[in-house]
């Protein structure tokens, strides 16, 4: 899921300075799971707005804020409150913020920073394992992504900075290539070491744009 | 044909050294240092080493070539994408540069611009493929070049890195991609050198053992803590610590290591970091 976290309050306070009446939008998917934009966080945000002397004229937690049509429908259901608001505050990832901003010309304030596509170990402990590069090599690398887990995204083995199987940029991290190598050995296959992997096709990273996938 | 490639082909024991471009625009001091190097076949020119921003290596290498000093241009994948890398390689060829040391590059995090976006569009294996392809007059897009370079591409290997069998996987890929020589990261023990020699000799690619002049125990500890891949062993640190003249002891350690390399490798790559005048002593038999 998309891991997000609240922006610093000082930054938000500044962003909200021009507005008196606000409509709050949360997201029932990722932002709820990482406790950044669910019912509870929307409620606490409203309480914080009260301490700033601002009025909350309505709120909604959308099932998936990234769903453009669903976001539009939910905003329509709250048309009156939305119309009364000076701005909408969105407690969702950057994708969610843009579902909202693409459905209204009202000012939209994003309240979170979107961090990465994360796997959940337990609440508050996430692991970034996929970079959405569009050119997946996992089948050759024993299910460990070097694009994401190698600090340099190398495709053909470890760099010269590997020290005792640890990563050059953080001695607490295992070198991704060491993990790949060891698992391939346990699987008794050469995998990615059987060939020289050619340069990545970054053109497959389809951004920006409208993508049709069938 | 570069002197480096001819000397290696002739089986001579080859010595390379290295200089860094200035942090600024005055080339005179480094040209002076390079002109005084003795007993050296070619001089490596580092590429924003340690991810610290300095003058473009290509410019210094070009100037050295113009002064009759053969260079090994180091090129990392950290700061340039495939377009810029190929473009710089063509520029290097135009300046008469043939020897290349193609590297991944230390992560940007270690340098003086830690917020820079690390590029790593290619890795060292892929960059070797590119150099070989350019030699055939074809770029990465398959387009023909007018005139082809005559690169003699080399690669790096860290003899101290563990797990070593994993390191060897990449060494083999580098050989398959056309690496014609290896220059190693700093080596300090005979065991490391023997292990490397045993593994790489069958591949038929000459190895120049990296010899770093460590001047004090303090410097050794700094290197271990701050330089990627650097592992000065405790025994070496202890020798420097207890020496009356640590610099002389560092020179002695380097000379011993060169001695091991004479028996196991095809040459040495000397990293003397400002103490180039000690090179003749380090090379004494």
C-alpha cells in the first residue's frame, strides 16, 4: 500500500492560514491502514482545527480516495458542505489529493506526505520492496527486487562498497545482492547470475499520463 | 594502442598511480604532481571521487594526455545517465584517451552533495558493454558513429569484500562484458591477494593490485568508517599506531604489499593521496 505520514503541523498551519471554513476528506484504504487519514485522524484533525479557531463544515472518508469517480460521487453527496467550505483538506496520499483536486476548482490542501509503496511488517513498520519501475526482474532475482533494495538499483550484482554482506550506505542493512545470491543458492539455480542483465527500459516507467491496461 | 595495454600484453609488471581533479579551476598543481610521477605507466584520473564534486575528470585527463602523460579515465555511473556517459566517452576518445576504469561509483550520500539524486541509469557491467560497443562504432541505440574509439576498458574489484563468491559472480560478468584489466580497491593482506589471484588468473584478465599509502592509524580508522569498501585490518592499524614514524611505516607496508603483488598480479595501482614523492620508495625491490 501507499505509506503516508502527516505533514508537520507548522507547515499545515501556514497552508491553512487563509481559510476559516474547511471540509475534510480522509481515505478508508491505505491512509487508514497507516493511521494517517482514517476516521480517527480526520476527527483529530477537526479537533486541532478548532484549537486554531477554524470551523469544519463537513467531512467524508472515501472508500478509496484514489478512485476518481468514487471521490466525485462522495463529494456530490456532500455538495452543500463542500460549497460552503473555503478549502478542502485531504488526508490521503498524493494520488488521493489529486482525485479530489480533479473534481473541484476549490482550493485543496494535502495534509500528508506520500512516502513509498510499502509492505507492512506490523503497524508503523513498513518495508519498501517495489519501486513500480515497469520492467520487473523479480523472477530472476529470487523474489528480491534489486531496483528497490539495492541503494544504487544495480542489476548485475553488488557494488564495491559491500562490506561483510552489508550495504555501503547503511551497515545495518543487508546487501540486497547478498540476499538474492543466498536465496538463489538455496533454490539451487543461477537466476540473474546466468546472464548479463541489459540496461533497464526506463521508458516503460509510464509517467506522467493516462494509462489503459487491458 | 595505449602503453598500458601494450605493457600488460607484453607481460611487464605495470604501475599505475592516481590523481584527482581540483576542487576549483586551477589545473597547474595537479599537472605538476603528475609530471613528477616516476616509474608509472598510466595515471588514473578520478571521477568526483567519494561523490565529492570536483572538476570534470575528462578535462584533467585531456590536459594530461596533451602533456604526454597517459591516463586511465575513471567514469562512474553515479552522476550521468546513458546519454551523458556515451557522450563523455566519445569526448574522451577525441582527446586521445583510451584507458578507462568503469565503475558504479560511491553513493551520493557519502559526498559533499548528499541531497543529489543518484543516477545509476547503468551499472558497471552495462557500461563496459557500452564501451565495447562504441569501439565497434555503434552506440546504445544501435546507431552508427562516424569513427570509432579504441577504448581499453578496465573494471574494479574489491578483494576484501565478503561474501567473496558473490563478488566473483560480478567479476565474471565484467570479464564477459569486455573488461581488459582490473584495478582493485586497496588490498592489505597476502591472503586477500592470493584469493583474488587464484580466482581471477583463470579468467585471463590482468589484475593491478590497489595499494593505498596509509599514513597513520587515525587515517586508517577514518577510512574504515567513511570510505565505502575500505577495510584496513587491525594488524595494519596496530603497526601504524606503534611506529615511531607512521608515514615511513605506511610506506614500508605499501612496499611489502607491492612485493606480494609482484608474485601474484600483473601490476599495482598506487593510491598515495598527495605523497606521490614516496612512490619510488614504495616500488623499491
